[in-house]
């Protein structure tokens, strides 16, 4: 369940980027629980239309998004599982991987009669619908539409980490928060989506460390 404490914990760490895909879509990708919280509480000022199909965020078990999607479809439900084509550079080599855009989440388009939360929670691969107390808030239609509009002809969202984090090899950065708060280092490369490799000069020794890239600012 997502709550206000989690929102306060993550507030301000979602990167703002410039790219052909809108800022909203990139904000959607990072820190999934923050994203769902923002979607259902901030991004849509219009009240939901009662009596119609609406989108709901569903949590899945780790790495079982596609399995849950399959079983929801077997129940006759409309499922949206956005997938991304992410380019990852490691040791000067670039690889392309396809993975869920939201790790641990998918979306169901449900009519009032299909909002059987116990059955949804019991579906193979699923944990349950995102809720605040006893309330199951719908997502703004426009958020789902924008995700779909960002897909290419293969149905994938292209995500290039170089466009998200403006750091290049050799850039001087400062670390915010964590065990290395205030330390200055040199950026080396991204290692996956959530790890930036740095060279840190500590006690006259050069050591490599990995931190979340949202903790970095250029010097």
C-alpha cells in the first residue's frame, strides 16, 4: 500500500529530463510507488466519471508482470502492461533489453462490476490493487493514453538512460544523501537503471562506489 510517508520519502528525487518522450512518461518510470501515488492524487483535477470503465493500478509479484497479465486476460479483463526498450551502457558496450516500464505493476481497465478486489488479489502473479485504506483510486485516463502514445511500432517505449541522466564519463559530481553525503567524485558510467558507478577519492585512495543516480548533482 502506498501512503503519505512514502510520498514524503521520495519527494524530489524523480529526475526531470528533456527528451522526445514527455517529462510525464519519464516521471512515470522512476520510483513506481511514488508514481502511482502522484497519478491518483495529483495529475487529474477532474473527478472520475462514475459508471464507466476506469484504469486501476495492480501490484504484481516480483518479475511476474507478464504472468499476471496472462491470467487477467484469461478472465476477460482488459490489461495494459507497458514495456520499454531500454539501452544500457556498460564497459563501453551498449545492450538493449525489453522489460516492464513499471517494475511490479500493470493496469486493469475495469467496469464497476469487474472491480472484484479479492479475485484480483487471488490471480496468479498478482498481489492486489493499489489502495489507500479502503479506497481503490482510479488513474487518470490521460496518463494511460500518454504512455500508449509514447510506444513505437513494436509497442515498446524507448528509454535511453543517457537522455535521462546528463552525466558523461569523467564528469565531476557531488553526492546527495546516503553514506557518501557531500562527497565529490567522478562519474564513470551507468550500470543498469538504478546504479551509477563513481570514482571517489577517500583518504588519499581512489575507490569505486555505486549510488542511485538521483543522488548526483553536477559540480
